[in-house]
C-alpha cells in the first residue's frame, strides 16, 4: 500500500494554541442538536430538588453548572449556569470522540507499517527496515499483543532472512511534544499522562512490583514489566520491621530517564504494584519487533535506532514501500476502551490522528510551524459550528481533559451529546460510555438506584474538578442528555465525596416521573 500524503515541514517558530474565533448561528433542528438552554430553571418539583441540593452551604464557594435537555422533545428540563465556562476534566474526551468519529467514521482502522526502500534479493534486504507508527494506541494490548510477530511473519513470508541495515523506529508522524497542551509537569511520570506517541506500545506504561527484602535492613527488590523498559534506578527502598507503615516513593523528573526510589516497606508485606509512564515507548516497540524478527528467523545486522520529531524522515521514506502492516481495532472500539476507563492515551492519540489528517490535506499550509495537536484543535473548532456549538463555548486545548486550559459550558456538552445521539452509531457510542453500577469508571457508583444500568455517562475528575455528562432515561420514559459540572470544590471532611454529589443529581433525573 502507498504511504499517506506527507505533511509539509516548516521551520519551528512557535506553537499555536487555537481556541477559535469564529461564531455561527446555532442549529435549531432537534434531530441534530437540542435547542439552547434558557439558563433559568423552571419552577418544577425536579428543579426544586436540584436547587435545594446544590444550594447547600457547603457549596457556597464552589461553582456549579448544570444542563439537562430532553432528547425526545428538545426542551430544557433544567439549567443552572449552563452558559458558564468550567473545567470539564475527562468529560472533554467526548469532544475528541465526536471529532474522530466525524473525521474517520466508526469503522476506520489505524495502520502500523513495516517499510523498506530495498528489494528482497536472495533472502536479503540491503538497507534499513523501518517500523512506522501512525498513532495506534492499542499495540501490545488485548487482541494486539501479537502485533510484532504478525509483522515479522509477513516479512518472513516474502522470503527475507537478513536485513543488512539498521532497524529504525519512526514516530514522527505526530509533530510536536509528546504531552498535551497544558498538561502539568508533575503528572508526566504518571500512567495517566504517558507520552502520546505515534508508535505506542503496551499503553506506554511500565509496571513496577516492589517486594520487601528477605530481612530487615535489606533493600526491597523492584521488578519491571516490560523488563526492557526499565529506567535507570537511583536509590533504594529499605525493608523495615513487619507491620510498620509502608512509605514507597517513586520519582522521575520530567525529561529524565532516572527513576529515584526511596522510603521503606515492611518485611513480609505482600507485593505492591505501581504503574509509571514509559520514557521511550518507540524504542520499546523496536525491541519487541527485533525479538519477533529473531523468532521468525530474520537477522538484522545493524543497530536499533529511534527517529523522533523534529528529526526529518522525508528522505528516509521517499522511496519506501510497505512490506508488512497491522491494523488497530475500529475507531469505535478504541473509543469504547478509552471512554470506559478514561484512558488518556487513546483519546489524545485519536485527536492527533485527526490532526495528522488535517496536516496532510491542508493546502496551502499555514505560515510557520503548527503541531499535529494544534491541527487537531483547529479541526475541532471548525467542526463545532457544524453541529450547533459556538467555538467560544468549548475552549479545548487537547484531547483528554487533563489540561487546566480546557474550558467548556454545560450547554456545549449537552449539545454535543444531542448531536451524538442522532448519529447512526448512537447506540454503540452510548454503550461505549461507562454504565452506572455496571462497568468502567462508574462500576461502583449509583448501585441500587434508578440510575443503575440506566445512566451512561463520561466521568471527569481532577483536583477541585468533578463532572459527569451523558444520558439517562427518566422513570416516565423520557430520554435526557445531561452535563453536571462542579468546580472549585473540595468536600469537607464530614461531607460525601464529590462524585456522590454528582450521582445524587443523576439519580434525581432517573427518578423523575413528570414531563415538567
């Protein structure tokens, strides 16, 4: 197969964060998106219940924003500060989900390719072998664990037994930093903020197992999976007396490959598990492919080399042809895996795939340098007016909601949900959301209520930010789209968790028996 159009390359000038500046008249067709909220809750029993709940003194310094719209009639069921911009946390993933579906469709699959510009001759390729990533976030997971063996088998089937050259792993399909705009530096070692690489493997995480030493005073042992992804370790965790308090500390500075470990673990304690971001997922993918090639009887005479943005691969790929190829699951399946667990890599990589598509098809390109992420955000801002959302009500900077720069109104979230509910894939996407009391990030919530196995919603949580947005069917059989956003709130020590406050409102919606 031929390679996709190459993106134009430009001298790095600056990164542009595109928040959009164009406005459009909102769509009014209920079949496409619900009408604008009135931002005035009606004097109904439901409104009175929600007003009383969010009016508790413990919320005096907090910021609530709520929008509830009927998918059946288009009417506004409830609204409170529905036109105010608030931080959405992971409910922002709904925008990346909708945009990727609108760009690629639910059945699109992302390729990962093995390339060479040499021809096989007597079982030998005279030139480098290139592993070219195009943003599949699922390599090494679920049904994709055999990806490297599948590529090696395809190459072996073509008759190749020796690669007289280097194995080059190339992730420069995405241009720009490997972290999203506005991600906090302190998060970057965490498994929820892994590098967004065009060549990702095993969700770009390293599993760490800490076992106490055999005697008090001895260092604990650290096990790494995959072992090849083990960083340089500095320091030690000391084994202390049994039943003492465990204090395990793992720290890696941004941009460093050294993992500092310190603290203590009690003797005879069970193994403790941790997940950290992988520092070089591209090289790890290369190591796995090199091992697979060996298993399939293919010898690589050269070295393993990684090629990252801003290195230029145009010359390397100019005459390359595809000698092996594996495909991701369909976009809708990637979304299901990403939305259920609120998996940041999956949604960020999908946004970047949209951005790469825009880079390849935008002509003429804008002046200066524009990152793949910025292209994706530009596509988002161009798409929003088409579905009846003013770009000024959805200031999204990246694909996950991890950024504090992200701002959204409850009304914009509900309009997006209304649009998605009118698409051919609506039922499948609804089931891809976490289901209250059943699975995903809602598995332990709203059990034993009318919301259980009824509310399908995306959760969103970070420090002082608590959100829930999705769908519910009332006791009267009315289908609702809702967005509940609570910002600037830390529960008092004697108060319920903030997630319980969101759930309480969702349960009120599920229990609602009227049409008022």
